[in-house]
C-alpha cells in the first residue's frame, strides 16, 4: 500500500505566461507557493476476489474490469501510461476540486508518485513534474499552462522560469520573518463557485495571439513582485497583486464575474491592498493581501464568504506510507 500527500498551490504572479504558445517565443515567469492544504491518494493492488479488477473512489465510485472503462481521464491515462492494473485507488482532499488551487494537477502528481512507488521505483521531482504535464496536457488533452504540476511536485515559495528548453525552479530567498509576515498578510475566501478551468484556459490561449503586450507586462510584474519580496516593501507585493488582477481581467473576460468583482471591491474598500481570484478564474478562492490591522474589517465585509486559513509549506509531493507488495496480475503467473 502507498499513501501519498501532494500540496495545492497559490499562484501570485505570471499566470498565463506558462502556456507553451507564449513562453516558447517570449519566455515565462511565475511566482507561486505551495500551501498546507493537500490531496491524499491511497493506492494498493486489489486482490482477485471481486467481479471487477479495479476499484476507484473519488467523488464517484468506479468499479471496472479494464483501464479503458475508467471515466476519470487522469486516472485512466495514468494507469495506461505506467501500465498499472488491478488497483484500489482512494482520493481525498482538504479542499474542493475546481477551486483555483491546482487540484487536478496535484492529483496528477499524486497518481504518478503513487504508481512509481507501487512499482518500487524512485522518481525525482523534475521527472514527476514533467510527466504530470505530459499526463494532463498531452494524454488527457486538457488546455492550460504548466505551472501547477511543477508547484505541486516541488513545493515551496518559488520563481519558476519557462523557456523553449523547459523550466527552472528557483526558491525565493527571504528571511523567515518576512516570509511569515507575507503569510500573515494573506487572507483566502471561498467564493462558493466552482468552475471547469479548461474552458477559461481555452479562451486564454486565444488571447495569447491577440494580447501579447499585456502578457509581456505580466512578465515584468513578476520581476517587480520578486523584488518587493527580496529587497523591497512587502506592501508593494499587495499593490502589485491589485494591478495584475485588473490587467488579467482585461486579457480574458471569463476570469471574473460581476459577483466576484463585487466581493473584490468590497474587500478593497475595507482595507485590502490588492488580491486576485486564484487559478484560471470564474470562481473558486479569492486571495486578498491585507495588513493585520485591517483584517477584521475585511473579514466582516466579506462575512458571507468562508475564510480558509492557510500556511506556506515546503515539502512538495511526498510519500506518507510505503509498504511494497508482491503482485501477480489477475489470471497471470508473473509477479512484478
């Protein structure tokens, strides 16, 4: 049996520059952190005593007699990709899916990490991230960027640079006190709306062709945000979030709604310096940068929304429990 834990992520700056169609030409840059909200995957081989070969539990229960019967695309394609059979898979998470925290990519990383471990194979974070990108973007044919898989695999507060040659992950080096203050100044609220990001991501891919100048500005803003963390005024980080959010809304009208805009402006009027809707947009979690002395006012102004306290984390994808198994395929003679 294998139990894996993979964090969700908060993306601050550069989202949209992590699309291959953009960074192959111009480069890309993202600032993000993993947080102490996780998905968990329990994977083991299923004994051959049932009238189905694999049992898969997430928001639905699937009992199938072949990988092609699996409806969940990431689970189906991951099993086929790594030649996995006869599995019991149970997924659980601290926060809901389709909420802007990269949950689907965290699941993709968890699947690959679990399957390799069940085979008794070590896989490093780079390979884990690269294969999770391949799983979602190629095998599952889902639109989107490639930052989420990297953030989930590596963990930590990082700058991720993209080019035609691939990606590089660089930890952002700041004092523990400043990092703690940044964490304390961030408030996260659930808007109550979930959304499928693929539709919004498809619209963003179209915007790459027509609004390249705004995306180039997002690159510059990522540099400025990193400076505010390492050598500058931390409150400038919050102000840059506000500027970036307004810029992204101009890139793709689907990233927000009238209701979400109202939540955002309400928080700003109560004292927030800036913020953004996490993920592709359209729903999910609203992140606000608020000095501690204004936080209660913002909390009261958004009293209808559920606040989600969180902490930064640094571990990335990890195996919590490892008990290798002897496995003989159902009806077969060879162990693997």
